[in-house]
C-alpha cells in the first residue's frame, strides 16, 4: 500500500512538472513570437512612416504630418515598451523571478483595451472615404466590418494574456529560494563587478570628453537648437562624468557586504536613479519629434535607461539585503540549568 501511494505521488509530481515545462515552453514561444512580430511591425512603420502620414493622417483625417506630437509619442511608446516587455517575458521563462512577467501583463492589458476601443470606434465610425459623395452607399457601411480585425486580435491577445497570468500564478505557488538560476555568482560580487566596469567606462568617457567629445556635442547641440552651448553647460557635463567615476568607486567599496558600508551605495543609487529618469524623459521628448534620426535617438535613450534600470534594481536588492538584521535566538533562563547533578 505504501509503495502504491509513493508511485501515485511520484506520477502526480511528474505530471505537474511536465505541465510546468510545457507552460514555460509555450510562454517562451509566445514571448519570442510577439517580440519578432512587434519588432517587424515597428521597423515597417519607421520605413514607411512618411507614406502612412500622407495617406492615413492627411488624406483620411486631414491631419498634417508632425502637427500633433502625441500621435508619434503614443505610437512609439506602445511599440517600444511592448518589445521590452517581450524580452522580459523570455528572460522570465529561463527561471528568473516571476515578477519579470508583470511588465508584459500590464503592457498587453493596455494593448487589449486599446484594440477593444479601436474595434468599437471602427464599428461606430467607419474609416472615411476619399470621396465624400459615397458616404451613404452600401460600400461605406461595409467598412464597419473592418472593426472585426482589431476585435479578433483583441481576443487572441486576451487568450495569451490568460496563459501568461496562469504561469505567473504557477511560478508563485512553486517558487523556491534555494538557488538562483539567473545569476550563477553572488549578487554582491556582481555588484562589485558592475562598479568596476562602470568605473573604467566612466574614466574612458572622461578622457574622450576632454579630447574630442565636448566639441562634437557642442556642434550637434548647435545644429539642433541653433545656439552654442555655454561654458557652464559644458562644465556641468564634465562634472557629471567625474561624479560618475566617484560613485562607481564608492559602489565597489560599498558592495563588499559589510552593513556599515551600505551608505556608500546610496550615492550610486541617487546618481544613476536621476540618470534613468533623465533618459526616460529624453526618450519621450525625442519620440514626439518628426524625423527618423530623432526617433532612433529616443530608442537609444530608452535602451540606455532600461539597461541601467536593471543594474539599479540589482544594486538596490544588495543594499536592502545588507540592511537586514540577522535574527538571533535568545533562550530563556532556566534555573535548572545551573544545578549540578
């Protein structure tokens, strides 16, 4: 009887493991497929952006190109954040924290609402015709059927959203803290490596800045705004690079694991946290502009801010772990313990 129960328990656990493996594989396939589809659509949009502006915005809705910046901002942000969410989804399937699935769930929940609103809008107000005289014809009324396209896409994305949500719940119920698959080395050692690499890179950028980079930045700024950079602005940029070198050195010293050195990590968190916010603001600014070069600069700003956000999160986790106090078990005094037998 005991052996039969053990066999049943073993077969049940094997079945659960197989289901989890298939769910992980299916989620990885979903993330990879969505990544390439979104990237391909966004690349096509950037290639044919002038044609889309002329034939859709101007001809159909009489909106002159580059006159409504929020249209460019919303379009670029939706595509770019969806691409990042798909990357995090693929990384989460490797065995990392299930919280990497949250950006995908949030972003595609917004996409589901957007597709649903677009379908309803196309049912109520069909696409306008180039010839207003045909507005009352049956062909114009048949344009309402185009609303089924975003509606079907909404249903498909909603189904995949439920699959990812089930994986999020499954990873939470069977979460184990025994080993970290994502990072084979200790996080404290990784933080010190991050500080060392960033210190070297900051020093190289500082040398390049005083050698040639300051003049290049000044020329680019003058081409964009028509005004030369002031001496104070150039000095501020040089001081920021020097400050980056200093906080990276402090990160190396503060990442040793000693609790009293946790304060040395705080300048790094503040400095790079402000830099991440600045990169995201630059991304929103450049995506609202008209030309492809400016949009590419916005994508570079977003990629830089996202990369440093990942590093910032790792450093913050290490600093929080250094602040945890170790629990000590204090035994109650026992009067019988002092008696001699």
